[in-house]
């Protein structure tokens, strides 16, 4: 699916920023004293052998990533109102059970301005409920495909039966983002995560969506989860947590990239690419597969001025960035928008950090399989 650029693309000033730069020599690995940062369930998500958690080895082979250098880079939380982020919530056992409902209009009517992701009037809520059902179609993201010309699900998704009606623990405080994509992740007491796409929260606490999946944050976190991203990766995978600016980012970071970088191929951990890869405007026109990993080769010297930039650079050398979405004309790193202890630099456009991110991506390379 296409995500628009965060506001960094529109408000970055062209003038050079004068900064007292700190020279950082990127080394593979983080100091052992740095603790693991919290994920959706207050620990690093996914298994130790997940692509999100496996370190880049010293013998890793890199190749040039055409088209990356020179692209503007920023954070999705710099966009107005966190409209295109993935808020992550954790339900308690005491939270009430609510229906998860399907509506085929949950994306299109929001795009047209007829419905909102939350805060609809009683009359509109009645319309939404009338257009919704407890029965979802057979699982499979309607925006993801293994074909560049038609909607074709990967073999492991084909022929699956429609899921039975489901209730999950939601609250009226679990607000989806206001943007058209409406991604949300809600950790359940069972340990699983309900991922929804084109989410609408009703005043009753019921949730309406165009698509959903129930993923395992202790699993591999790959495309077999049918995650709600273009690559079918879990939508909460690879999010930067605010507290990781001090403890260290101990996982790969999820990124959205422009169509100009992508080609209609798939690399693990992805399972699919965009269904409209060649028919959308602009179409895919690059050379990197969906799921590609970009990273800083060991020993790369960077002049960075912010602690946030240095934390991200260490993660870039240790784990890299994984392409999970198409979006806009620049590169966007995904950050948890509703972090419990927010670092202002991650949530309000910051020109020194953008300069650091631009410097990092000017040096990244494609990690060869």
C-alpha cells in the first residue's frame, strides 16, 4: 500500500544546518551493558532467529543500493497528527470483549471523507454498523500479491477458510490513526496481537476493519504471519521505541520506501509486494525487492550530531533496515507513536536528526542474501 511522506519532506529547510558534529565510527554490535528495549509486550518482539533480531555478520556481503543516496529521510511520527503511524496497545484481562467487524468500505469511505477512523456521529456510526458484518472473507491482504499483474496470494495463503466471528479485548481509548490506512496493533492477554488495517473504532468499543490478522510476537515475524503491511510482515515489527534511544535499538528497523527503489521481487522476510506495483502511479521502477535489508557496513564513519541519530546508526550497522511498505518519494522510518515516555525529537520534526538520517542513508548498502 502507499503511505504518503511524513511532513519532514515538506518542511525541511534547504539551508545547511550548522551543527557541532560528533564523529561516530559504526561498529557491529552494541555494548553488552545496554539492556533490551521494550516491544509491544515489554520485551523485544519475535524469536531470536527472527530476521528482525538476527545480527549482520562480519562476513556479510554488501552491494550498492541504487537510488537510495540523496533521498530525503524522516520518521512517520513527524507527520501531522501521527496520521500514518501504527499505534500499539496492550489489552488487560479486565478489558471488555468487543466484536471485530468487517466492512468492505472501511478504507474507501474514509478516503472519500464519508467516515472517520474514530469520533463519528451517531448517524454515521449507525451507517457503519449497517455496512459491517461479523464475518470476514477468507484471510489474505487485499493489497498484497506475488504477481505484478493481478491479485495472487502466496501459496500458504490460498484456500484458507474464512475465519469465524471473533471478539477481542478492546477499549474506547484504543484510537486508530486518522489516516486512510488506519493501522493498529492490540496485544491480547493471550499473548497474540490483533493487527487491523483500515480500522474504525466505534463508540461501543467494537472495531471495524477491512482486514486483520492475529500474529504471534514470539514467532518469526515474517510474511507467513499475514501481517497487515504490503510485505505481509507484522505491522508492529521494527518500530523504534522512544526508550531505545538510551537502551539501544536491538532489532532491525522497519522502513517505507518509494516505488522508485522497488522491483517486483520478494526477499525474506517478506512474502508479497504491492498488488498495484506496476499499475499505481508511480509504478515500481527500482531494483530492490520488497523485504530487502539495507545496512551500514562495519567501520563506516559518520558525522552525527544527535543521540537519536547515533542510536539509529548503531542499529543500522548491527541489524539494518527492512523494507516493509511502499510510501511517498522519500524513506520513512517507523516509530511507535504512543510511546509511554516520549522523546520529543522523535515526535516533532527535528532538522538535526533529519540531517543525521540523511547522512546514514547516504552510506547504507544492500545486504546480499
